[in-house]
C-alpha cells in the first residue's frame, strides 16, 4: 500500500544531513558551557538526538536565560512571540565562535 511515515524528522533530511568528512560527534561540542545572557546560535548536531530542538529552529539566534540539568533554556523570537527552547549544548554555538 505504501504508507508514508510522518515521524518527527520528516522533511528535515536535507537540513540535518552531514557531509562525509563531518560525520560523527566532536567531544568539544558536548563539553562547551554558556553563561546566562550569552547570545547563541542553534546549530543542530544530527548525530545526537537528545535535547535536539525542532528542525524549524535550525540557524536561529537566541539568548541563554537559564539551565535545566545539562540543557540550557534558550529564548528566541519567533513570529512576534518569545519562545523558550530546552536545548543541550551540542546543538548550540556561541555567537562569534
């Protein structure tokens, strides 16, 4: 019959795909820390599914407003509203770095 899957990562294959030489996980991405008030970019690490924000937030910029365990609370502006994302550090990149 050919049922189509409608999983969480549907239509995000091109966005989350890594090039051949970029495959795997860099440990420094897991070890990075951020301060409250620091501006960060959401850069999804597709090799790690834990704490991954929705692919619609890929490339967005936000501000760290707190911490929840190993994850950070990141506030972004989306469609005229402030949204709070819970994101682990491997999916974040410091602005200017």
